């Protein structure tokens, strides 16, 4: 069944529609936010609510940074304000358009690449100093490929910062009050589930295990150096303090 549809194309079009409708993760930062970042007042997220610890970041001046599936004009402008040499890769044209608009508004250069991270990344090996990868693996079926490609394009000692969905959201109904699905959650192997997601304009999403998400990084060659959990930021699961996301810091060794 997974050969019958181009699910990443569906997801790109779905995210474009979300951005048009005012999606939270498609709203670029303001000029004020950019100016404050240049003056040292900034934060950014990999998951819905918790800022990434400042101690995770090296000095960013002239560092080559890849925003992987990180379009939207939220994090990459901050990296640019801090002096990084930025590249952003995303398959959503709407998300990339936000990057173009912010870069033009603030007068900085950024390499904008429209590509699909399920394919080989269009960069040479050992090129980047840091990869910033907010929650997006939930939109792809094979996570291991991403870790292997991240490892390839990072320099020795380079850092990978990742936001990861732990799958809990997929087992509840939309009101987060009723347990209604089992894991793993994979619409490509369940036509009824696929039809439901497409009807609700949710794209094609996937749950992934700790083995895939965190052990996968280690198997790709990374050294895991730190992590934290986060919630949805709203809703029943958040109210009960149930973590639904991880964020990890890993280093190419």
C-alpha cells in the first residue's frame, strides 16, 4: 500500500494549506524578535513549549547551520542574527516563502532548498557544523535514513538538535479524552486510517518508537549528550503533565 501514494507530496501540500490557514509553526518571527536576537535576547524551540537550553549551542559566528525540515521563518532568522551561515531545507513551499520574506526584510543571506528529507540530502559530506531539526519525523515513515544522512553531512564534532514526537498523541481521539488507537500508527498500512487522516486534512503521519528516534541516532554513529521531555502545550494531555515529545542533543564522533 505504501507504494500507491506519494505521501510526502501529500504532506507538503497539506502543510502549505495549514500555513495559509494560520498554522502556529508557519508564522515567522517579527522584526522586533530579530533585532532582539541580534542584541543577545533570544530563544528557540524544537518541541512545542520548552526553549532549547542555551548551553546546547556553541558560538554560532560563521558556523554552517542546516535547518532540516525547519522552514517557517522562526528559528533560522535567529541563527542568522547570531552570525551563522544558514541553509534551510523543507518540502513546503509556503514554509520556505516565509524564510525568503524574513531574509529579505532583515537583509541577510540564506540558502533555501526545497527538497524531501526522505531522499538523500543535497549536500556534500562533512559540510555543516550544526543541524537544527524541529519536530517533523512524524511526517516520514523511515527515520533511520534521516539520522544516517545527518551524520553524513555533519562535520566531525558537529551537533544534531532534534525534536521528536513520542507517539502518545496518536492513541487518543481529537479531544484527548478517549484511548482509541494502538501503536504503531502508520496510515500506509491501514487504508481506513489513511482515509480518515486525508479527510481531516491531517496529512500522513507516523508514530515512532524510542528505538527508532533515539537509539537510531546512536546506531547512526552519534553520541547522545543531552535530552529533555515536553508536552503539547495545551489540551488534556498537557493538563495532566503527560510528555508527548522528546528533544535530543547528539554529536558526530
